[in-house]
C-alpha cells in the first residue's frame, strides 16, 4: 500500500537530522519527497565517515532519507535557486531547517514564497524559534533541545557532570512534531483552503519534553530534585541490578497498589505490615534502608529468573533495562511494528520503523536513501526539462551529476 500521504508532493531543503527527519516521515507515509542537496551532499552524509567509515552502508543517514529522490542543486547560483523554486511550485509541502537568515538571502523564506504559492504548506524547523534575538543562533539538538531547554540540567544528579544525549534525540522528536503539523495543515487546506506556515523548534520541543517540570516551575514556582537511585523517595519506582549484570526497572508509581505485589515477589510479604514501610510516608522516610534491602535481594537472581517471578504478580509493573541488542532480539519489539524491511536493490535491509501506523492506508518504505544527485534527470524531466536543458544545467554547474555517498 502506498500510505496515507500518497500523491502529496514534498520538496525538502534539509540538513543534518531535524528537517530530513520530518520529510523522511512524510516519505514513509507515502509522500513523494524530492530532497534538494548541495553539490557536496547533505552534511549528515558525513556520519558514515565519522562513525563507521569501513561500513558498506550509511546507517544513520538511511533512517531519515529512505524513499526520497535526490537532486544536487547549487543554490549559490541564481539559476539554482530558480530551479528550486520551480520544484517548490509543483509541491504541496516545502520542508526546511535552514536558518531564517540563510533562507531570506536565498529568497526561499516564507515571506517571499507565500505570495507566489498561496496553497503551499511551508514547514520551518528552527533551533530557537523564528522570532527574538536568538532566532538565528546556530545550534544542533544537543544545544537547543538538550542544553538550552534545561533538560540536561534536570537529568544531572547533584555534584555530577551532565549526561550526554544520544544522537538525534531532539531532532527526531522535533521532526515528528513537524510531520504532525504538516499533516494537520494539509487537512486544514483540504477543509478550508489555502496554505500556511507551520513551524516548530528544537527549543520548544525540549521544553515540551520536560513539560512536567516546566509547568511545575511556572505554576508552583519550584523545581523537583533530580532523582538518584540510592535515595529515591519512592523505592518501588526504581531500577535494580540482577545477578547477571542486567537491570530491571520496577514501576510502582501507584505506591499503595503496587507495594504488596512487590513484597510478595521478593519473598518478603511481612514487609507489607512492617511499620518502617507499611505506608507511603514510611517508605519515603526509610527509603535508603529499603533500597539497600531490595538491592540485596535482586542481586540473587538473573533478570530472566526475576521475569518468571514477576509473571505471577500481574499488579507488579516492571520492564527490563534493555540494550539495543536486547531490544532488536525481543519478539515484542517486532510485534509492535518496530522494525521494517527497506528495499535495497535485490534484497532488503532491516531498519527502525517510523513510530506511527495506519490501519486503512498502511505505509511501507519504497527504497533506500539515494546517492547525492541520484535522481537529477528523472526529477527534472518530470518538471518538463528537456535532455538538452538538463545537460546545460550540468555544464554550468547548476546541478551536479550523481555521486555515491
């Protein structure tokens, strides 16, 4: 099946991750996405060299760029910008995460394009928003989403260094928000007519991700302490080490409901009436001692052995602290739709699936990520350009012949 966005045409001028991620979701969902790259390619292609130069594929780039077409256009040339605008004129959606100033210099900003293309959905992903003194501040997701938003601070225990986020965490969350906004704007256009600007930022997404804490700060004027495993006020919502070096996370958020099942599972049913721990307050006040006792118990069995024990207590909520390898091997991950087979020549490559499914219009990836400029000719031919015109663009350097990535 082609997916719910089949027939929707998208032009992307995206770099690194956030913009390409948004357009990549649209491509997964069936849209026809033309990726305009500079002659040297999207800088995200360098991930292969940075992380695994000897590997046969570019795993990081593939995730956000499968099922797209690539044209390599030199936007430093006026003819290149004109060609980009011709492609945008044929599109339903334009996705970009270039900075506002760069877009304005190219004449590809919303204020310039909106009068020319009133039906266009213009999606702009920024680091820090479109307005304000810091609007054009440079920054990857580790800056705007992780550090600037306050997230890194909130995840740093006292007297510790801030943790490092994993690659693309903020970019992918922001890309998903942008894809949702684009889809909503397409729906609004269908119902009410007219295109519009939709925008989101890494900063906004970071603040929303920690919205629990942000609204407490805004409405109550306070900040919650950063949890530390050895002193968690609720020991029934904590992680514990097992005999095989693997961890489990007990999720006793409802502190009354989940306490008795835990005491039975760990073989200490008498704790349910122990005056130290028989109340929420008691467990909070005597938390260090309780955690030490639970540590001593959980270390006596492997994680698989604890899983068998927990199976007899349906009101005990828990999860394994998985590695990527654990998750890939877990049949539930596949059953949940977490993996997808992407066509790759005569075979397929198993990749992470985008996180949304549609029962009536199921999606499937159509191809692996293109090389730089791989689809120059077919995209320009679809635009009505003759072979002679395309040769002229190549000769003048407006477009660059396909190159491997």
